[in-house]
């Protein structure tokens, strides 16, 4: 599986961009300089190069074992069909269980706050650049796929950590006089989720802190076009029925995504 960026690789990239300020203020709004993730320049929300050779899909995968996880099975089936229909599109998978991914902690928070207030100290630049590199990967994609099983009514902690890394003021959203505004716009999002029970039932919806949260938090940073493949009731349904549902759902989403 593809790795996002190791700390070692990021440090090498830092040497090449050490003369570029990470943060700058434009009209009172903070923006940042990025390092390329996919080949080519960073894409703005108004410049999605949706030609047959330039469409790029980012897959955030926290499914664990693809062979045992229903979200792994469903996402694998989706990308197989999608690639057959769109052979020139580029797919980058980020394994959120990769131990070399950034472990976001209080030192990163402190570095960010010092830099945005003009109190930067040695080491802050490298700390926050690791976060910005993850955000650059997100911005470089035309489409986003998130595959996540339900854990304790919510999401695995590795996906929550990724979200805490990339949801940053001035980078993926900005404060305005009318409230927060998402900056990662113009891109569709496909959620591939699973659960042991059926959380679409009236008496179960109140326990679903997975899908509503994912729709809200990604919507907050600009993803308003959201599709969903939901493999539910996996603890009770027959395997054949679940596979049949996945096949139908995949065929539908490949045509629309």
C-alpha cells in the first residue's frame, strides 16, 4: 500500500523548500505553501483538471485487512470496477494504519499557534510542515474515498487522528464574518462504511456517531457532494447477501462518482 509521507522523506523535502515561508497572510486570511503529492501543481477548487489523464483519486483506508474487513472488500471491489471504467485515472491509497504517518500531538498544536501569532521558535517549521504535507495530499486529489468500519458506534482512532491533522484553520477552512467556510471544495466524497448492526433503523440511528460525523466534518472543510456505500448488519446477514449488495452498490457508484 502507498504510504503518505515518511518523516525522513518530508525532512528531505524541507531542505528543498527552506526558503519558502510556510505561512503568509493574504487579505487577513492565512494560506500556506505546499509540496506536491500527486505529480503536477496543487489544484485549487476552481481548477480541477478533469481530463482523462489528470483525474486523481485519494483513498483514505482504515479498513485493516482487506480480506476480512467488509469496508476493505467493498472498497477493493469499487476501485476494481472504477479502474476498469476509468483506466487513465490515478488512484493513491493512504493506509492510515501506517506507523510512519504523523502522530499529531500537543507539540504540533503549540508550533501552529506560535507560527500563526508570529512567535515561531526553532523546530516549529518542521513540525507544522508535516501537517501541511498531509493537507497538500488532500488538495491534490480530484475525488476522495474514505473507507471505515464502525468502531464503538464511531470511527477508528487512526481516521480521527488524520482528521485532526488536516482540519486546520486557514488551510482547509477559514473563518469569515458569516461563519466558517470550507476550502477543499468542488470534489466529490465517497464514504464506504460498515457496521455489525443496521443503524438505519429508527431505534439505532441515535447510536450512529460514525456516518453523521464523517458527513459533518468533511462537509465542514468543503466536501458537500457525498455518496455512500453502507454495508450494514454484517453480524447477522449471510455473506452471499452482503456480497450481492456490495456488487449492486459498487455498480451504481462507479457510474456516478
